[in-house]
């Protein structure tokens, strides 16, 4: 599972449709679960 943040806000559920502007901060976080 990967979560994408734009300016410290989660872009879920439309990660690939969220517009970004010059200067926006993008973060990609890999979520790992185990059990």
C-alpha cells in the first residue's frame, strides 16, 4: 500500500487525479503491514 501526500494532506482516494502546482511538497509513504 502506498499513500501520496500533497502539502502534508493525503490525496486519497484520487491520488493520480489531484492537481499539483509548482512549489507543492509531495511525499510518498510506503505502508507495510504484517501479522
